[in-house]
């Protein structure tokens, strides 16, 4: 139960640490290649790499939404890796049940945050 999330989040965190922006100076984003402007998710890779190397101020300036997403990724990794290391199966209790309405609200908030982050990047001249 914990292995897939520990593996995925661990791989993201490890790649963020191993890769440097010097190696990824080219743009993989098709939206950016076509328009010259960043897409709503542009900047997350650079910000994750920056945070993994201790450059939090740069990450916050470049892509503010990446900071809480990085923290969530780290928390999910630690939670699942800890459960694997201890050999326990941690289950969500009834107080943490996720209703359909809650999931819909979280998706709406996430989309709004993504659009605000994109607007910030465009306003700061990241085009």
C-alpha cells in the first residue's frame, strides 16, 4: 500500500537533487516552445531542483506554488517511507474520510492556485 507513493515521491525528490538546472537549460514544454511563454506548470522543475539544493528564495520567487507542493511531496514521501521502514500499514481513519464534495473543492482550489501562480509568472515577465 505504501510502496507506490514512497517510490513516486522519492523518485521526484531524488531527481530534483541529482539534476541541476545547467543540465536542463533547454525547454521540454511544447507550450513554451510554441508561444515563448510558460505554461501553467512551467517552473516547477526548476523550483524543485532549486529547493533540493537549498535555494528556497529563488524557488519562491520563480514559482511560488512549487514551495507548498514540494513540502507536500516531502511529507507524502516521509509518511510512506516511514510506514515501509517500520513495517506498518497506516490507514486513514474515519475523521479523514474524503467525500466527493471535499475532493471537488480541493480540485477547484488547486486549479485556482495554479492559475494564480501562472498569472504571477506572466506578470513577473517570465515569458
